[in-house]
C-alpha cells in the first residue's frame, strides 16, 4: 500500500534530501511540497535552488509548491515530513497534528517534551507508543514524532550496542561537517584552514537526547537512561559526515573484540531504508577508519560506521561516523515514517 | 653572552622553524647546520627547499651544510637543537652527549627514559636537574633534554594550571594540523573534505608524557603524576595549530570563572621566547574561540590559548590550542635551550 | 562475447578505478592483475591499499597479483589496460605488444609517436587505423593505443564541437584536482589554502596532444590540426574533477547559442561506457556551473560538462569540466578498449 | 604633517583591514569610524565582529562608531576611506564630495565614470588630475578617487611593465580567494572540494578597468588603452591572495628574460605603503611560484608577485599574484590617500 506524503520546507537542504531519498520509494509517494510564501505557486524546479549532485527527480520538477500552512495541505496526505526551521516548526506542527496529520519531524523543537516520541527505529521503536499518551494529553487526532539531532544519531546506536556491558558514562568529541549547519550556515572564511570548537546548543542536545533515546518507556512514562553524557562539539572543513570520538565507561570490562562484536551484531530494523547491518566496525588493522569522505555513503548513507576500539584509563574508546544529512536528518525522519507506516499509525 | 648553537636536521620542516625563530635571537647565534649526506657541502639556500612564508634569514643563506655526524660539529658550539627523525636521533644523540654537547631535542626517542628531562620551562623547570642523574648514570659530559610531543604541549599547561583543584583524570580529543606530520606526512588525497581519527603513537605519547611533565622530581627520582590521561587523536585539514577538547576531572569543584582565573594567572617564565602570559583564556562571550587560523600566532606562536570552559557531568570541559610547529616543536626546543643557558648548563 | 582482460599497475590510483569501472562490465572480464614485485603473490585485497569509497568488487578480492612482467601474463588475455608509471610503461609496453598483446594505455609515454593512435572514441575513432602502420613499422602482432592526458581530454571534445566554426586558436587555463597527481602526488601542506600554478609537463601535453587528437589521418600519415593551443595549468584543492577556462578563436563568428548548440549536439559513441550525451552545456541562467563537486559524476563520470559561454575580444569564452580519473584516465582507456573490441582489433 | 581621516563602513572586512593598516601610519590618524545605524553609538570593539588575526589596535577600541551620514562626519577630517557596499556608496559618496570631503573609495560604483580618477599610484598617478575636471563638472569642493577591483589590480602592474613591448591583447584567468567576496560572500558548502567559474560582474570589471588604468589622460580627457582584454574569473578555496594566469600578446617579441627584467625594474612609488620593489618575479628555477599562501604577504601584502614566464603560441604567458584585501582593497585605497596627500589634494 502506498501512502501519500508531504514535505514541509521542501526547498531547503534537508528538504532536498527528502526528495532525493523518496525518489522510487516503495511505500511513499510525494503528494505535496511546501515552502515559504515567496516560493508558493512556483513549480518546484523554479522554487528550489537545487544543490545535490543528482538531478531533481522528474515527477517532482513540476509539482507546484504550496505555502507552509495547514489549510494548504491536501486531506488525503497521510504523513508529513518536516524540516522546517525550529521556530516555524514550533508554531505550525501542533496545528497540523491537531488537524489530524501525522508529522515525522527533523526540527529540534519539542524533542525533549515528555509526550513526544524521539525515535531511531533500530534503537527504540517501542517509544512510538508515547503517541497514545500524546493524543490523550493534547487531544490530537494526528501525532508528532521526532528524530534526534544529527550528532546524537551518530553516537547513540553504538552506545545502545554497548549497554549490554552496563553503560555508566560517555564523553564524546565531535568533528562535524558543514552541511549540518544548512547551506549557508558556515561561511568559507570561517572554516577554511580552521576548526570551530562550538556549535550553538549542540552539546546540550547530545547530552539530553542520548539519554532519552536509551531510556525506558513503561507504557505511561518515559525515564531517561541513568548514564551521564558529556559532549564537546566542533565544526571542521568537511562537506558531509560527522566523525565522533567516544569514551564509554562500562560496568563490565569488555575486551575490544567484545566491543566490536556487540556493535556488529546489534540488530538493524526490517524497514526499507534501514541498512542490512546497522553498525559496520573496522578492525585493528585499519585504525585510521572510519573517515568522513571514505565512509559516509556506506549503506547508502544510512549505516553507522565505527572503528579504533581500544581500552583506555577512561573506559573503552572508539570512533563512529554517520552521514549527517542522510542518517542524521532526512533519512532519520524517513525511517521514522516507515516505522509509523509499519506499526499502523498511518 | 652569546652561545654558538647548531641545528641537527636543519633542512626539514622543524629545522626551518628553528632557523626562523633564531633569527635575531638575543642569546644564540647559528654556527652549524647539519642535514643528510646528500645535502652536505651545499650552501643552505641550495640544500633546503625553504617552505616558510618569510625569506631565509640572510646570515644563514650561505652557511655550508654539514653531515649529521659528531665529527663534523665544531668544538666551540655549546648547544645543539635536534629535529632529526627519531630513528636517526636515537643513534646519534647519545654519541653527541658523550662527546660533551648539550642537546635540546624535539625528537620523540627517549622522552620517557627515567634519566632524561622532559621539560616545558614554564611548567617543570626543576626537572632539568635530572641531568645530574643522567650524567652519573651515563658518564656523559654533555646532556640530553627533550621537549614533549606537540599535542601534549598544547594541553599540559592547562592541566598544570588546574592541578591546584586536584587533577584526577583527563580525557582529550585532538584536532591536529597537517604540519605536525612533516611536509609530506599527509597527502592531499587523504585530508581534503576528510578527517583521520588516528595518528600513529600519538595517543600513547599524550597519555604518558603528560604524567611525566606533571610529575615530581625529588632530586633522585621522577614519579609520574597520579592522574589518568586518555587521548583520542585526529588529523584535520588545517595547516598549523592543534585544537584540543579536554574534559578534566578535579577533586575540587571549581566554577568556570575559577578555572579561567587559574589558567590566566598561571605564571610564564622569564625567558626570551616565553610569552608575557602563558595561557590566554576566552570568556563566555566568545565560546567559538580559540580557533586554529585565528589564534595560532598569539604570543608569536608561543602562547597557549583556551576557551569554552564549562561544567559537565564528566568534569570541567574546555578547549585549548597552540601552534604545533612553534610552541609545539621548534619553539619548545628553543625555550629549553634558553632555560639550559639561564640555569648555567651551557 | 566476453574478452579476458588484464590490468597493469592494478594497485595504484588509476588501477583501482579500472577495477571499479570493470565491475559488471558487459564485454570485459578481469583475468589478470599486475603490480610491483613487492605485491606479486599476494591476494589483491592485501596487495592494494584500496582508497575508493565503494568496496573492492568481490570477484577481485582474492585474485593473486602477478609481477608486471610479460612472462606472467596468461596467453588467453586479449587486452591489457595499463596505468603504469610512464618510465616503466616505456620499457614494458613494447615487449607486450611484440608478444602479441593489445595494450590500451593511460601512461604518457609515446602518446605523440607518429605510429601510435591517441584516441578519444567519440572524437577520432578513425585514428585507430594507425595500428596498421604501427604493425608494419614495428613488426608487432599486438598493438599500442593511448588515451590523452586528463586535462587534454576535458577540453578536446568541446574544441572538436567548435571546429565546425573554424578553430584557429585556443587558450586554456586549468584548475586541476589533486587526484590527477596520484595518491601521494600533492601533499596537504602544498595545497590547503593554496594553489600551484605549475604541473610539470602538463602545459606541453595539452598543447601537443590536442592538435594530434583533432588532426587528420589519411590512412598513411597523421597530420596535426592547424590550430594553435596555449595552456596554463594550475593545481587547486579539489579531490576530483578538472575545471578549465577556454578562449577559442573561431574563423566564423558564432553566437553563444550556436556554440552551446554545437556542443550539445556533438554525437556520442555507441559504446558501453560512452554517455548518452557527450557534452552537457549549462545555459545563461546558471553561469556558475559546471563546478567540480557538483558536476564531475554526470554520466557516471564520463560526460564532459560545459557552461559560461560568452563572446569576448579574444574569441568565444567558456568553461568545461570532466572527471579526471574516470573520463580523464581509467574510463578513457576502458573506452578505447571498447572501441578496440567493437572494431575487431581484439 | 598628520591628516585626520575617517573610515566609512569601518566594521566590515575591508573596514577592518583599513584599521589594521592605519595602525601606526606616519601620515594618517583615525578620527572617525562609520557603520550602519545599528552600530552607531557603540564603541568600535562592540560594534565590530573583529575577524583579523591581530588584535584591534588600542586607540581604536573605544572610538564611538557614527552613522554613515554626511552630517556625522567631523569638519576637521581631511580624507575619508570608503569600503561601503556599492549601492550605499553610490548614494552617499557624491554628498560627501559636495560637502567638501576628499573620498578615496574602494567601492565599485563610478569607477568607469569619465571624470573619476581610477588610480594605482605606481601606475597612473597622473590620472589624479582628473579631479580638476571632476570639480569643474560637478561643482564639488571635495573629490572622489577610486581604486580598481582586486582582480584588476593584481594584473595591471604587470601589463604596465610589458607595455614597453607594445601590449596588444591580454587574456586572463583568475583563481580568486574567498575573502574577495566579503566575510559571508561564499559559503563553505559552495567551495570546499570545489571551484566556481563565475563571479558576478568581475570579468567585465577586469576588461574595462584595465584599459582605463593603462589609458592616457591629456589634461582634459582620458582615453582607454587600445589593448583588448578578456577575462575568465574563478573562485577557489583559498582565504587570501588572487592568483592569475595571463597571456599577453605583444607587438615586439621579447624573450622571457626580457619580460622578467621589465617587470622587476618597473618603478615603485615613493609612498609610505608602496613596496620597495613593485613586482617580484620568480625565475625559471621556481616555476611553481607564486602561490597564494606562500607569497601573498610579500611586501606586507603590497607587492605584486609574478613567475612562470614563458613564450606560447598565444603570446607571453605568466602568472601573477597579489593580496586581494591589502594590495587589492584597503591597501589600494590607503595608497591613493597617500598619493592625494603627497600631491597636495588634501
């Protein structure tokens, strides 16, 4: 069965990725694209300054862009993907949910709200049942589901895999690509021959979202995971792919081989956009991997890649990497959409 | 009083920095330049492929390069600066010390040897007295003094400043410039639009050298500092300047303002190449600093620059930065040379 | 019909591209991989430090690498692709041709030899008949066919398309990617925040090869095209994709629209690796294209992309771009191999 | 004698360079800084987001920024340096000149106006006498003097030096640094691992401004130089320093050695900011120079650097380079200010 879907904020960087990823999708058909009022009424090919290195999919070129306004969304659309700026999203997403739409949103607003599922389908699919609580509390017919921040999503699958050893604390330093800030977010003067050890709000997102994703939902309430998380976030001159150094303190004392095995065997999900293997791990013979340019497109950009596992005085140390605008943004929302479809929420 | 000095490995990247930094030096005069046999006999301007953005100092252009051989060093040279590859250094430095020369070496061999002072003049000048032990044990008339690795030297001054709060553990992630690997160490294919989460041997150097630098020397024996250190080292596409994210766990519980004050007030040394202030700290209003391209030349490349201080579940978090081929290599050996001169070892 | 092919120099950068491009090829099956003596005897996966962002094709992983020695090539191999260093190629290619092998070579030696076809299949397929002359003169059973240099190959298709207007002179400035120099050819210290206005021998290659490619072969002798060509070659910090600024002086006085039409309608070849359209041209509304990162993979890396056409006091000005290691190297030799197969030379 | 000067647009990228270059200037003292209304009333250190790698000069830190409004400029200011956006400059510069101020402007408006001197002091100081014509025609007490575009200024000194051989035509391709577009002009997504073969309006500026600079002023009218100029402009991932490939067709047929000698001996000006030698030329032994990162700071950023001279079928080919925000912008206006002072116009 095919669902008709819409994309809110379809002309932006993440919006373009949605369109690229939805091209030929087995379950979803693009029925509606929205953007700012200035773009409304134009065919998509004119409204969007297309920046990906593949062409605009043919069926999308001539779709007329609509204003991002609940009144403009057709009734027969089942699911909306949102990559709106968080301020706009905070205003419009509740209206859409109240109007009965199910929204899978990449925007950062409301991620930590008690009744909003923050979900990575391979990690915490059960959190989706928070929708019941959400509907009760808010009186919505629709639903709002969030995916985490791109830097969080890169690390959390590896922490989930290590939790069998008793995760107690994690410190992470990130080396993040410029695309994470949007097309104009980082100027060339800021980043050529340079690095910036600060991304506004990013460290807090990693420290809180990680604990929610790894937390327990007992059917009524969601409790955060007990592990402490501390993050240090940096921007570096790479286009795509967030690389992260993690120190994980574990109650047990696993050998590197055990750590690698736990990651490699952590199950993926049976969804169209999930990779066959969730986490690929490089061995001792390739300590220099993963690397952004070499590894970001593994699993069509949806796999998490790890390596450099070793034991240190501060716990197990390893590196992980994921494509920040695919696995970390548009692909994350899309995957949540697939989970919503599979579980019958749409 | 002026000392006549020599540079071993004078044509390499660090050797060129030595020459640049010694230009107009108040205490030292270049009397001897050595390089590989292939360069011996040529004037320096022909032997060296000069790569710095200032010109070769005039007095050096026509100095005839000598082979790196103890027999070639003039007797009236008091001090030798060494930036030889560590394999070559391990062979030749002991011979030079036995022959009576005092060697201030940037090479990584023997840094952790029990009787070799590993010194940052502003941090542990007293360790220089290990030379007595060294001479006793090895029967040398000369002496061998080392400076730490460039990534270690960037962090240790900040840890020294925080030790008043009881340093218990430090985790560090580095974002290191390509010049740290030498002129041909990192290819452009490896690093453009990329990052490499591994630098051979670097993490171990940071984990061991830091504890030696912060350790106690009781006049007979040097004991390592009790703090645990764990490092994760990355190469990124910057030319000069290592940026590091540090999480420091401290017995006391200082506020960020106390941390900044401790760093800013940590004393510098009274040596020609020491900066007026050892550590410059950016405040809360500029969390995006320090940055490599903007801050590496502070204090003529000899100052350590910190910022981004905040409290996390994993201790105090901050960022620090230093110029890796000035403060972290040639400038470090030069500073040790100045300390050796001041303390009367030459 | 499938031909068994070999790759000489299979572990290098171009050799890896050959393997990637031959994966699933409809006509060619890899039967033999050669490399230096140090690699001989090892399975390919161990011999090669694989650097492409796709995995080593499964059938190739376990092929045992042979020494690059005529005695090692199996008899049933029909065609050899060569990406040997030109010095090695100059020694070994003639022996292989004498031994009866047909060699499609990317190496720069002998490209301008009177009896060696220098071929781009879409441009001058008829030059292949020089093989008759070659066999007569050299007494070979095999044959040696060359493709031009990567910077030449980017420009010549556009000049061929403009020759209907009477090409009289061309000036070109190139902005070339670092991969053109091989994996270790350009160090990061040389190119970050920099550009190098010199590539050894490159300008002469463009100036001579272009005229041979556009020249006439009358069945006995090949005459160079009469147009003058002047080149200025630069290396810039891009990974793949050579961008070139061309000023073409034409006897006629075509309008930009005519120039674009001539390029867009220039025929491609009916070969498996030829793109559907040989030259894609961006219009007036996108003067900022083509760009290396955005356009190098058009036509799977085999299309030439042009744009920015305008009339100047120095003739028609435009920009063109091609993927230097696909269309400009491995793909070029492969395409010549396909032409050799189609024309019955193997 | 010291002149009191003002800077219009003092908080922008070029404005910051003005402040840096005026620090310690022998003739000029900063008396007034203007910026947008939003900055007016604030001390400079708060109004400007300072982005240079040296600190804000002490005397400037606390100057109160004024609105860019003729009414706000103190009467005792003799000279105004302008780096306003060209639209703003076109409105306000005439008012200032009418009010009696002499304006040395880097803004692109009015550069080609018949009665506006477009001046490089070492090249065409005599054009300054156009001010008489300007005052006659416009009834101004003040005066408006322009410097050319940064890409023009890099090439024109070399063309001026070659005009003794009879300059007939010049083609140029540029590799321009991102700082030329202002701090936010080029995003990192646009330029990392990329190049952009288009800069709006730049080619026309080079083609027209060059001929005006090299033209004759007979005391009444200025005639353009007869040489044709054709330009192709590219943006590449460098921070500072425009590199340019020039093909110059000359009536005479000079040898490369003559070309180098003509450039090296071309006279500089006797002004505080002029370099001792106007053009430094690299010889045959260093064809890979000049390079942006290595050579942009020669002569404190005010020298033009050339190299790679050779004879081609399209005339003499060479490369040239200058620092685009020093020699090419703020330093150019400053130099014009020095000429205005020396010639008694202020």
